């Protein structure tokens, strides 16, 4: 019989789990234990040699269970399954998206290095870059979505720090504006500034699209990061993060994670294993709903502009990047309401089905005001440049009936009274 290659969504049910090792339980139990018993002292020695990198693994040798800060069955099975979507060598799961991001930046950046990053960024990432990396002597340069690769190259050269470039950090599509950058082009830029002694890494926050609709490692990135709280968790009941990449880089990430102690608990890992089983079903429904909602908002009289990948204009650079690296437009929709903060707040306060809350990617639809909420800590001038204004509203579309969501949006928009003088000023 011809060997069949299963799709990731099928393997999410069983991959990496052996029922015979757990009393035949069809689902992986929670291994709620801090430590594990060694069969012999020699086995314990061998496990620690691998855990601390004192020797290379022999063929087919695996790191044995030692202590849940290092490894745990729930953690290992979860990481093995997440690797399937991105076709990664290895995965490390963290207790939050920010712990995943901060661990990567701390491991691969040192004082004097240069980090180039795309804008906009999630507010927490923006804060870490501007208020922590600066303190430890890491130089940073932010680039805007409308800047070409040639412009970025020139900016790096003009900085006088080109030989110090250590990492390019991208968030694409960007939170909250859905701005998209070409991962492949930035990967080529990284190669241009790399030397035999120093490889410039490309790390991509794929939270908005992942792990289903975009696979940065296949576009040339070295590391892909997730706030696993979002689509991967998908039920607003856990906090987690994930990093994936090749074996060499992931060994460094996992080693630092061991000593920072910021891995997920067995219970959180177990919850995520549950979530992975329905990941594709959820995300497929969410993107279907989002396409309907984006079209509705795009033709609404009280909406000035909609930011959604499915509405990108053909022939634009953004559309070309989207076509090349994404398989669907996703489920995040942002829009400018006509007016300002008052009108945005009126809309948000009148929603009945959608919930007024931050976060995204869960089964329920959420709405928020980025300028005063998720991106409140971003510099005012920077927010203006990135079009994070008083009138911007961000929606995370869930799995509810699209008809019900449209009704809710319609009645909330109906409650908004547009100031005619503002409307005339914009004409």
C-alpha cells in the first residue's frame, strides 16, 4: 500500500502521543508533576548531559524526562504538533507571547547590536524594544510599511551600524492596521548584511495569520513567533507563546528558557493540545466571516476606510506580498469610523454580540480601540505615522453567525451620529 502523508489538521488528534504509555487513555492526560524518576543513575547522568549541552545526542537518542521546567510530556507533545504547521525542526512554548518575544530578543541580541524592526508592532513588543533594549545598549531602527527595501538598506547604511546588524524583526500582518511586508525580501536583505562570522537573523511574529494562513519559515525567515493565546489557544482561557525554527537556533532558545523558567505549565499545554484539534475548523470559519464583514464595512456610509488583506488593491506591493506569502486574508479587520474618538466609543459601547475587549483570535468576536487600549503606550508621533488614530477600531472576528455579526455592527453604527462639519472637512 502506498504510504499516505496526513495533513496537519488530521495529525492534531494523535501525533506524538502513545496511549499505551498512559493506561490506554485516548487523549493525553495532564502530567501534573514537577519531577520524574530515573530508572538508573546512569540514565539520570545521560539525561543531564543532553539537557546542559555537555555532549551531542547519539542517533535516535531523545532527551529524557527530568523536571517540568526542562521538559514534560504535555509540553513535548504540544511542541511536536506545532512543528507540523510551520514545518519547523523544533518548537519552544512559553507562558505568554511576550515571554516568547523577550526570550528571543535577549538570546540573539547583545549590547552594541543593531535591531531593525517593522512598524506597527504589538504594543507590548514596541514597549520592550523602546524601553528595555535601549537600556541594555541595543541599537534599534524602526521602518515603516511604505518604505521600500532599497530605502531600508540605505537607512541601515546611513546609521553607521550596518556591521552591527544582528536581527530583523517583522510583524506581518501588523497589529492593528494589517500592514504587510515581504518576508522574502527582508530575508534577502539579511543575507546581504550577513558575513561568514555573523548571520543576520530574521524573526517574524505570525500571530495574526498563524499557524494556518502564513508560514514565514518557508519564506526565508529563521524564527517564527506566536502569541499562542490567540488562534492557537483560541478560547480566551489561556496565556501562552511559541517560537519555532531550526534545531540549532531552537537549542539556544530552549536553553535560555530553561534558566528563565518561562515555559507553560502542564495544564496550559494540555489545554492547547485540546485547541489544536479544532484549529483549522475555527480559523476557516473565522476568515469566512471576516471576508463578509469587511465587505459590509467597506460599503457602509459611516465607515471611512477598511484595513483588511482581502481588500488590498491588485497591483500594489502589499497585494503582491499577500499573494506570495499568505493563503487566506485572515480574520482581523480594522476600520476608520467617520469622526473620531467620540464616534468610535459610541460604536464600541453599543455592540451587543461582539465583546469590548482586547486580545484576538478566539471563538468570540472582539472589538477594541487601539489608540487608547492595546497601543496606548506607543509614542504619539509614531502612532500618527502608523495611522493608529482616534477613529481606528480593531475587530477580531469569531465563529458566530455572520448574519448576527452584521446585525450587531449595523445597529452599533446606526447609534453613531456623524458631525457634519467633520464630514465636510474630509471631502
